[in-house]
C-alpha cells in the first residue's frame, strides 16, 4: 500500500496542476499569452536568438517561436485528448459487445484484443496512418485505435463486476429491457474507474501524437503543433538551437504534469477502493 | 513512443505483461510443452492477423490502391497503372488475391516497392543490420544504466528512492525525439564530437543508442528496484547476511539475480519500445535502418514496404517475446510452477 502523500508531493501536484492550467489557457485562448500571431512572417527578423523582442527567438521565416509554442498547445493537446476519447469510446463499445453479446461474442472480442495487445501499439498506430494517410484527424484515430484494446479489457472487467451488483439485478427483476439495463446502469457505472487510467493515458497519447507529427504523419506545416515544430527544428539545427529546444520543453513539461496529476488521482482513487491497488 | 495502457509503465510494474494466456497449472515437462504450444499458436495467430490486417488495410484504402502504389507521377499513365494492376493481381477476385497473398508470404515473397524500385525482401535485408545493431546497443546501454541505479537505491533511504522516482517520471514523460534533438544540438553542433547525420560507424551509433536507452531506463530501474527490494526481504538474503556476506555482495550475488528475472515480465513492452523507438531515433539522426524506411514508406504510401516491414517486425516481436519467456521459464523453475 502507498503511504499518505507527503507535503512535498502535495506541493508537486499543486504545481503540476497550475502548469496544466496555464497550458489549458494557452490552448483555449492563445491570444492571452502570445505576443504575435503564430504565422506572422517577417523575413527581416529571421533566425534571431532568444532576446527581449522575441523571448524564444525566431525561426527561418522570422516567426516568433514563443508565440508558436503558445499556439501549439491547442493542436498538441487536441491530438492527445482526442486519441484518448477515441480509445475510451471504442474500448467501451467493444467491451459492451463482449458483455451483452453472450459467450461467443465475448470470446471473439477477447481473442481479438489478445492479438492486438500482443502487437506493439505504436506499430498498430503507424499501420492505421499508413492506410488512412497522414493528417491530424487520422493521427488521432490511429493513436486511439492503438490504445483501444487495453481500454476494452478494462471496461469489460468493470462491467462484469457491475453486472453482478444488486441494483443491476433489481433492474432486471423489475423487468427493464436488457439494452436499457446495460446502457443506463451497467455502462455508466463501469466507466468512472477508467477515468484515472484515461488521465494517465492522455500523457502517453500526447507523446505518441507529437511523435507522429515529428515523423511528418500528423498535423502538417504551418501548424505550430509541438512535434511538427521540432521536426522543422531538426533541419535548422545548424543555424539555431531555439526551435529544437522550446517546443520540446513545453511538450515535456505538459506530459510530466499530466503524469503527476494522474498518479495523484490514482493514489487517491485506490485509497478509496478497498482491496484495490 | 509508448503505447497501450496495459504496458504503460505505470500500470502494474510487477505484473507479467508478456506472460500470456495458458500458463501451466501443474509442474513438469508436459505442462511446459502445453504452454509452449499455446504460445506458438498465439504467435502464429498474431503474425497471420498482422498479415491479414495489412492485406485488408490496402483494400480498404480510400481511392485506387494501385494508383497509390505506383506513385503520383506514374499514376498519370493509364498503361503503367493497368500493368501494375495486373502484376499485383488487383484485377482478380478478393478471395483469390488473399490466397495468393498468403502463398507469396509463405514463400517469403513480400512484393515490390514502386518507390524504391527494389523487391521488399531486398529493402528489408539492406536495412536490417543498422536497426539490429542500434536496438542491441540501446538495450545493452539501458541495462548498464539501470542495474547500478537499482542496486544503489533499492531498500535505501527514501530520499534516494524519491530522486530515482523523479528520474523515472522524467524518462517516461520526455519524448525520445526531443532527447535526440538535444543530444544533437549539444554534442554534434556545439562540441562536434559526433556526426550530425547518417553516421553508420561506431561514433555514429553513440548518440542514437543513448537516446533509445533513455526511453527504457525508467521502467527498467523501477522494475529492478522493486524486484531487488522483494528479494532483499527473502529468507535467503537474511541467511546470506547471517553468514557474514557483505551488503554489496548480498545485493549483487543474491538480490540482483532475482530482480533480473523480473525484467522478463516486460519483455514484450521492451521489444515493442525498441522497435518503435528505432523509427523515431533513426529519423532524428538520419540513420539508415528499417524504422526510417518505414516512416518514409508511410509518408509516400509505399504499401508493399509498409506491409513487409509490419509483418517482419510483428514476427520478430512475437518470436523474441516467446523466446525470452521460454528462456526464463527454463532458468527459473518457480515460473514453471506458478501461473503466469
């Protein structure tokens, strides 16, 4: 069992939450934090180092890197959040098919997830992008598809537990239709425990999304998505280090904070559930 | 890139993720044979599944897959398209195509890349060694970093463990391609110690291997440390200490051996992380290899290459995880008895 969180780790969680709030503001209202529009080109100011006018310097087209990093929060987070949503949604549908459909459906879904989980997830995501083609939406779907089998197994496990609970039996005895019992009682009660896992997955999904963009398979230029910016920075390393450093720092800080908050949530949640952990 | 929630480093460090179904219940050779048979069957299903998915994927692609395959410039010429359609068998019924596909696969014929103008097995053969050397070096390096860290911090003062946990948090949260970029910025462009791109010699291997290794170090350290902490609480550790064996010797000779076995529980995650890490690392460092060929092939929608590399790496992945699981079952008799 984990011990009670110390003052230090509580402080860490608070700090992480504060950083995430800042990232959320950047994603929702980038204009509040950015000093320039993300795609304002100014060739006279190209490839400047960090300084008072441009805090993080400028890129080869004279665009302000700080403003692009701020504007990059939205596409980067959307990719991670969208992929997690796709994974939870697809996982829940698969799990419900397994739970509602009886033994044959359950066996088929479970063996399918066996095979998918026995295969490296990133390779699965790459394969989906290969079929659908590069782009923001397709990259989101690809990562969601790679995460879905894990969620399907977890939702199924929870749903099987919930199905045996008294209130579900009561609903069945009262003569509610099967579909109604499953949709109104089993599914809603099987989902909450997964929110913790979903939070932790957002960090991994943001990383996976930025990796796909870095490979040129996600959001396309001139999107200020962090992975795409780093990919451009790779080609400019000979002349400036700024584009290769700042978007990566923003990305890493975001993922570290998501993981810190996610772990804190998990510890609290497991503490409240007897026998879990 | 790290993936499915099950193998997420946080999920269950101690739980076997590659143990798979069908653990033997009773002891003995028959049970082990049954376990191997089930795992082999699963391996065949996985590879066949991967092959079927790639086959189906190509047919589900929006637009004319033949035009996509021959490339944009050649697609302008209807003669080339029709010839390619006939050569690839796309003009025949789906069931015949599938049977042909499986037959070709059984003969090792993975098709022809229109982008690279080479047969896919040749492409894979030419690029296999750089990737294998990179992943082996990365794996070995991750071990060399994780073992001393775990030996030094297991069961020690909380401050050490906190520091080590912080390191683990950072290594699971930091994108590998950014680590690569930072190393390139500093060591190649500032200090000019290593080649910035395409180095295939030993000096060109250093930075890519370090980048790949850092992605593994966090989870390796965590699992080794947990395994060592458990082993240090066992009666055999106490009896070794009672015999007067020094603390370092207890850790190295007794506890570490047990902890190393714990690493086998994440062999599937490790191989997956190495395979996909290679894609990113080879792209960052401009290194030749299967990963970079795969990334380029996806961008160019060079399907035969994508299909070929997916099937080959899927097969390698299942074979390696099966081999590792089997090896550890032979080495550690307890694993043969215990349900995985």
